[in-house]
C-alpha cells in the first residue's frame, strides 16, 4: 500500500486543525436561539421579561398559539428545565403553548450580581404571580395549566392553593411533600441498597455526612434516573440545548449551587404536608400527579400518601413505570400523552 507523502500528511493535519478550530469557534460564539416550528400559527420565542425588578428568561413554544398555555416550573431550587425541553417538548407542543421560565438565580436568569437576599420563597411566588399575569394578558387567557417539577411542584401547589381562578389544572411531577420525611425515606433506601451491594463507602458516608452525599448515591441506585447511575445523561442533553449559549452553560450548575445555599424558606418551611399536620392538600382546581415509580428524591410512597389526602374537584395519579425523578426526560412520549389526555378530559379538545 503506497504511503502518503509527508507534505500531504502535514497539509491534511493542518486542514483538520483549522476545521476543528472553526467548529470550536462556531460553538463558542453561537448565540442562544430556539429552533422555529413550521405552521402559520406556530410560536417559538426565547425572551427576557422583568419580574420583581430582575430580568429573567422564558422560552415559549407551541404549534398553535391559540392552544392552552402551559407554564412549566422547574426544579431545584435553581435547576432549570429549559435546557432539557428539546428532549421532551415536541410531545407537548402539539397540545399546548409551553412556557419555560428560568427563575431568578437559575440558568439563563442567574448572575453573580443577583442580590442573595431576594432568594426566598415569597419572592419566587411573587415573580411567578407576575409572570402568570403577563401570560394571561399576552395570550388573552383567563386560565392556564400549571406544571411543576420537584421544587417547582412545591411552588406550584402554593400557587394553585392561592389562585385557583388562574388555573385549568395543577400538575405535580416528582411532587414535593415534606422535606424531612423525604430525607428519611431516601436515606433508608440508600442504606438498604448499600447493604445489598456491600458498599461500605456508601454506608459510611450516609452515617457521617448524609446531606453531602445523598444525591450521589440516589443517582448510583437509580433513585434519580431509573436508567442511569449518574447525572451524565442530563449533562449531555444540556450541552445540546440550543437555548443556551456556550457561555451560559456554566450558569446551570452555578445557579443551582447558589440558589440551594441561599434560598430562604419563608413559606411553610418548604413542607406541603405531613399525615399528622395536614397542610396544602385542599384545592379548588383539578390536580394531576405524574410520578416516576422509582423516584426516591420525592419518594413515591410519600407521593401516593399525599395523593390520597388531596381533596379537589378531580384528581388523578399517573405512574411512569420506567422513570425515577425525571419522567418527562425518561419517558417523554408518555409524558406528552398524559398531558394530551389532561387537555381532552379537562379542556375539551
């Protein structure tokens, strides 16, 4: 087999280097955007709104701008879902105008300049109320569908309790109940699995510093993502999100860390319900809970107990049998089907 001349090898290597540098430059310099959606009534927009005096990012996508509006409240605090929308959004956009909101201190809305004393639940609720008012006016709707994941399910339940007149329905995903009870269940789950697998390191870490290591072992034992033992799938999906520029990607982790560290739980101490004390369990709107069977962040047994305690005009608990804490990410098509069913049953179309 003839050998390539050295000069040609050097030239090819040079071309590869130049192409690589161009690709890297394009990735680094490419601004954030959201892909268009075909159709005369479609909407696809990445915007900034001012809520409570702070600029915050929202993503709006739907195949029909006249469809019902669905506001998705992300988890955390400080962990956006906008960067995952491209993984599940197409299954929801057929039936709703989907709005993602990077809350103050989260993702695209994070900045080092953010006053830390504004990271409190009461302020987040006020921001949400202002945003809902903006969406109702912009789209000419009296009501919308509110979906909350994890921390967002805590905010959403409080909003549903306070403002039923704004909502068609309240949907909790990975529903928060009582943080202390959730920690106890999660820690017991980790210790049980660690004993089964003979992992002394996990047992020792859960004995000495459970708060520092809980998330690591929940991932390891499938309590966060049923199909993975790490957060890598979420990271990879996030890196592929066009709605985030290269410079904004680090904000996802930074905002989450700052928000978790500084959030002031000045409304109900972060708890919605305990069997002994009751809590936020009476609603004047239909309530749907979408729950991963293997979720141990918002442990499924506690969610089932909370669901039983809920009193509402209508309620439904939908199990995702192949998911843990992220059913919209792990079973995106079924997630879309559940919300399509909600629209058919509650909104008549």
